C-alpha cells in the first residue's frame, strides 16, 4: 500500500457556503465546503490522498458502481462540546468496520491509522461546520466506490474512497420519543452467508418496500426477522434492537446477518459496567410476544449513530399490537441515552476512552 | 408520465471511435459513440429522452446510488445476420423485467413501448457497431440509477435511465465448451423476501467472495444453493441452470429468489415445443448427487444472455466431484444452443416471433 502525504486544496474564502443557523437541519442534504478523496489502482494501491472543495464526481457510465454495487460506507458524527471542543465517538471502530465490510465486498483494505489522520484533518479544516445547537452534530460519511469502466461481473481494479460531511439536526426534533414499529413478515433484509453484516449499499434500498408498507399503517420503521425461519429478531430499520424483559436486557446475538453496531457495542459495555444483566442471544418474535402478554416486556429500544437510542413505543406483528411502557421512554433507555450522549458531548466523564478530540 | 420526443445529438464524424476489427473483443470494456439518457423527477416524471455522445456522468458525491444501491439494470444483445440485418432477441421481455426489478427497488416504472422505441433508435444509430464475426454481438446495457443528493435512507426523488452499448466477442473464444463449477455451501446469493428475482447491483458484488473461492480451486463459476436450507439448487453465477436427469429436463422453479431468465423462459418454450419432458421444480443438491451416482445425470447447462448455453462439465460439492457427460457438450445442450443462436442470428426460422429487427 503506498500512501503519499495529504494534499489540501482549499476553497477560496469568498466561495464558501452558508452554515445552518438553526437546529432544524434536515438529515444528509447539506454538505460542507470540502471533501476527502483517495484513489486505488492495482499498481499504486491506495494513493493520492486529497482534501478538495466539495464537487461532483465524474464517472464513466460503465463504472462498476452503477452496475454491480461493489461499494461500502460508514457513518459517524463529530460533536461540539459546551467548551468548544470537537469530539468524535469511537472513530477507530468505524474504520475497522469499513475494512470488514470491504473484505466481504472484495474491496482492498485501507490503512486505518493513515485514514484516521486524513479524517481528523478533514474535520479540523471544517470544524466551524460542527453545529453547537442541542442535539446537532456533523455527520461524517466515509465511502468507497468501484470505478473501473467494465461490465464483466468481477471485482473492480480501481476504486475511490471519499469522505463527505453534513451538518445534521437532532434525530427527533422534539427530543427523544418512542416510535411505532412494524414487524416485517414478508420481505427479508439479510440472511446468513449474505452481506447483512456489512455496510454496503444493496442492504439499504432492498428495505424500501418494507419501509413503505410499514409507513402506510402509521409505523415509523421496520423490525426485521431472520431470513431463514422468519422467526428470530434481527434489527430495526438501520438500527440494532434491545429489549428489557423481566429485569434482563437482551439483544440478538451477531449471527452473520446483523450489523455490529458501534452504539450496540458501547451499550453492552455500559450495561456490563453497571452490572445490569445483559445477554446477546437468539430471541424469537414469539418469545417477545409471550413476554409482552405476561407483562414482562419492560422496555424496547433501537440503537445507532443517528438517534443513539430510539425507544420503541409500539410493535405491530401480524395484527397484534404491543404497547411498550405506555409508549413512554423507559428509565433504562433514558439513562443509557443520557450516558452515551453525555460522553459524546463532553458532559460526562469519558471513563471508557471512547472520544477522540479533533 | 410525461415523455417528450427524442432528441438526438450526434458526435461529429471525425471524433468517432474505432470499431473492433477482430472477434477477440473483451466483454464490456469498449463502448460505442452514443448513449441514451432520460431523467426522472417528481414533477415531470420521466422526461428529456436524449441520445448523446458517450460521455462521463456527473454526480454529487451524496447521490443515493453511491450509498444505498437503489439501481436496476438489464442486459440484451443485438445480432448481425448473414444478410446484414440487425436483430434483437425478445427485448420486450427485458423491458418488462426492468420494470419488475424497479418495482422491487421502489424505482418509478418506465413506459415500455416508449423505451422500446428509444432503444431501437439508439441501436439503429449505432448499427455499424454490431459486429459480424461468428459469436460476436452488440451488448445492450439499460440501467437506472438514483441521483438525489441525500443521505436519508429512503427512495430517491430523482433518477437517470441510461442505455450504453458494447461490442462483445464470443463468450467462449474457442467455441462452446463445458465448464467446471463449484457448489457454494457458505455464502448466500439470495433468499425469499430479498432481491434475488431483481436485476439489481447488490446481488452481483455479493457473489465475488464465492467466485474467488471457486476460482482458487480451478472452477469457472459458482452454483448457488437456497439461502434457507443450503439444500436446493438456485442458479449458476449469473445464469439459470438446467439438468437432464434420466431423460427428463428439470430446472429450479421460480421461488422469489431466482432470476427469471429470458433464455430460461425461451428454452422451456422450445423444449415444450419439441415434446421433451421438462419440469420446473425444487431440486436438491442431494437429489442431483444421487442421480449422478446412479448414472442418470445426463447433461447440465447454464443459460443466460452472455453464453446462451454454457454446458457444465464438472460439479464440485464438498469434495465430491461429478463429471457430467465426460465433460463434453451433450446432444440436447448442443441442439438448444444451435436453435436459440440460430434464431438470434437469423439462420433458423423464428417461428416463435422472438426477434425484432432494428
């Protein structure tokens, strides 16, 4: 792997974009002044790392990304603290997972240390874009696309790695609130031996039909069951899922089709630290329904970078409606949310060493 | 849906590319002088159909195609006959399937009749690019990409539909010959409720690891088993699969995870026409191995646009090696190949009405 030193080509000051002035920033539609790019070919490996003004990509119509979906991505956030520091949350985990995803998609690995330096440099250059309003952050989207113009069904010989940045508002504009979720029994997100554990494009658009079906009946998201038996709970939309049943926290065990969420991992660590009983295991939708009927389903929440903790207020499964904790956020969900976001915003001591200052 | 009339912007004659002069044309790397494009937005629907010089696409780095894989494609061929006519093979089926794929991916439908006209117009303009050497053709790649710059996980509000053309050589340069195939028992291509029946990008790159594993042991391709039980045969690489067992032809029934191949459909029709017994049903790898051991596995072949018929000479499954018909093309495979390619090249009477003259 040959990496050269980073070239920074700054946009001229009078061409800079206007930064958002309220916390009502729609997710993922506004981008900062600069982006990072680095190319790969078989001779030079990953090369030519650059920070350049945010600009369109020029690709041959036969570029493999348009035809065979060989691509991976990540998502993480930069947070502004009350004392004007900028913190990232476990960015090393994102880069490690990016490489795991790339392995599954036959994309050449990145040097995580080098890329961490480039990422920090980009966020440093754009640090004025990290918003300070409550609940806001700068969303960071690293992604790799296959660029070889070739219609043969085989791994690309060239790639571009990019990082773009987008200031984003709070996931729930009125603060954290429980959502209504539909248990999907027809469509499948992923199956063992597939790509479910990787952050790759095809896993996302394949869920749009289930998402539309859920929306039609007033649900905000989809709870996916396993692709084999349509029985075991996997994840919610683009989040992992946790349940508190009779005092114990359970989350589906990583089985090859579930994404290993960084918020998920962090919550497992926090719960262990608190001596709250927590288990990663198979959990069937029937078991969940029985626990609900027995009055033992105390809390349910999704976890992910976007919302951190997203409480589930209602689960709908084949006509059965399960209202959880009177559709209110539960005490454990709230405490986890306060703890993780507190660490992210520098308001709680980071005893875990999870934050990285830019 | 609002469609305007087609605008044709021709490349100046002195800038035209050189056409291949031998039949050794690598697949999918050389493209013709022009391409077709048409855009979609929520207000105008599909609009602005154009034939323009082949040129790069300009996209925002946040364009949804790069992140969530909302995209579909098709593949078909134009053949030159001995009397210099140019024929397409069942192009209506490709456009119908494109719309089926789009439905699964939440992409707005195209008007198939209009698009057929545009497609024919493009091939007409590029008809000098249809090669005449034995086994060559002009490969046609229609595809739709999602273009809205937005990182929200939801269907795009804008799309571009394109058609690019690529002269291609014979699939097997030395003529049709049997290949060695590995039965994949670890990775999964598709599962019920997923996107296996759609021609969408994510289905293809997800197979690269299995493909690499197969190549390492000298296999040319992968035979996929079902994602649920890893027991039932689904398809080969990017082809459908047929077996002749004890005088009867069988092919896996369409189950929601298998692509409905146009060559597959055509072969079923031809076999029925010939009164050869043929069944679409579930077929397990164990049943196949038993038939092999009993000396009843007479022929095996993949079917698809690329090779039309690709005989399987050897199947490898968990250390078991099955050599089929002494690694030679079987009489039925040969007759099917001659029949389909004969119709495609205008050498056999098209009693089915499958060809469309450009």
